[in-house]
DNA sequence: TTAAACTTTCAATAATTACTGAAAGTTTAA
DNA sequence: TTAAACTTTCAGTAATTATTGAAAGTTTAA
């Protein structure tokens, strides 16, 4: 496998994974391209490499910036803007986890808490609703907390938690 | 919030979360409905409750069964088939993690390994491709392994790993 | 066997989501 | 200022994905 084959394989695989996880293909592919690019790229560069339109490129770059994993850079003396990816894999993971938690998981946890706290009325179906949504609430809340802690590299927390587990 | 409101809120929230994570709405909603149902439901029951067609119901129930989180049940003396959800939240998480890992993560890890192992040719762009995909490979591989271990409740592994971390 | 009761399949269609390209907007050098 | 160089927006269109419903398939009781 030569450079071009490897690059294309990486970009298309990353795009496909994105699609499977609810991220649009162009957005994932732009991210992949910037992730492996040694230098920042202009909009033209991206459009040309991925064969996508100016509008599409602009919209998805904005989203990537909203996610905090792509940054605008200006080269001195040039009018054009360049775009660069966050390059540190830990920071990438941290940022993605943080945003998915904030936008998608936390709101669901809130609903699960509300729903699981309705008053029981003695019927079986209400009991079951409460029991099952409560279980989901506890799982989601724990997983969310743990993920955020791990990804925030709060090693003190991790160590403390582990100590408790072992004792 | 009464029972019906809570039920509807849970089902629609679960459906919306599914959509965000690349799972179709009907599939997520059928799962939600069975998750809180005290007894197995027939196809008719599901169609009626969620206002979806027979074909849609049948196809999505099959997918849920493929994921290993919904099961067919037959009541003695009845021709009709009934469907029930896995009810244990740990087992649900275990199963979903296992399937997403197998179907989606493992194949991507394989590609990342291949791509990150191409021969360097001394150019900057090839070095960057190798470095960045290798970093992603290591992150994904570690995360996948850890998730599977945690979710498989391999507490021995967890304890050992934690001991190492603390020392 | 057969026919009623039920489930699955799949071609057609609807709904959703993504993408384009040109017009409008913005920035900056002169 | 203004006009060139660039980016953003968004209405229209394309592509993808989900859904329907009826025909085909399956199962079982008699």
C-alpha cells in the first residue's frame, strides 16, 4: 500500500465510521484529511481533495470548529484562511467526549431522571416504567461521569476510585 | 407527569437518541417500548402503540433480535408470536457494546493498523499519516479493549489493571 | 391437505438528510 | 472608498434512508 492508497483508505474508512455513528460523511472526511495533513489546508485544498463543493466545505468546517477539533489559521500576508486539526489524540478524544456528553447524553439523562421519578400508582406497568428507566438512568449517569473523568485525565479521581474498588 | 406522558416521553427521547447515534428511530422506539413493558408484546401491539406498519415492525424486530437485545416468545396454545426485551441493564450494555465493537470498531481498527504500517518514504506527509493513524489506532484499540473488559465484568482484570496504575 | 392465522419480503414511495452553486456578505490592500 | 479576494448562506436539488402495504411465504390445527 503506497501513500495515496493509504490516505484514501483512511479518509473513506473514517467517513464510513462517521456515518455509522451519526456524523455526516463530509464532516468526518474533512476531519480525516486535516488529521493527517502536515500543514493547514485552505478551503480550495479541501474541496479539491475530497471533491466537494465550496458550500459543503464551509458548512462542515464550521461544525468541526464548533466541536472544537478544527481551528482556523491565517498565514501572515495572505488573505486566504487555512484550517488545521487538533493533532493530539488525547485532546481529540477529550473534546469529542465532552461535546457528545453535553449535546446528547446529558439531555437524555435529564429525561430519564424525570421519567423515573413519576409517582407510582400501584399498577404493574407504572412500576415497570419506573424500574426500567431508573436502571437506565443510573447506567447512563455513571457511564457519563466515568467517561468524562477518564477523558479529562483526572488521575487523582481514577486512583481514588480504584482504591475504593480494591478494598 | 402521568404514566402515559412519561411513557411517550421516554419512547420519543430514546428514538431521538438512537437517530443521533446512527440507529433508526423505529428500532430504538420498539426497543424502548419493550424495555418498559411488563409483558411481551405482539406485533399488533407494537404497530398500534407506535403507529408503524407491519413491515417496518417486522424488519426492526429482526434487527433487534440480531443485536441480541430482543427475544421471541411463544405463548402456549397461541399461534401469535410475542416479543420481549432483555431486561437487565448490564446485559443490555454488554450486548450493545459487544455488537458495536464487532461490527463497527474492530473493522476500523484493522484498517488503522494497516494504514499506520505502510513503509515510510522519507516524505513529511507519509510520516504524518503514519504518526497520526498510529495514534488513532492505539487509542481505538485501547478503548475497545477496555470497554469490552469493563462491560464483560471482568473484575479480576479491572483490579489487576488498577493495581498497576496505583503502583 | 387445506385453509386460517400469522410473518416476512420487497418494490414503490415518502421522509429525511446532504450537497450544490450562485448570490450575498465580509475583509483588506491600495 | 472601492474592488478584488475570499467566505458564508440558503433555496433548490440530489442522494440516502426509512416506511408502507400488499403479495408471497410459513406454520399449525383440524
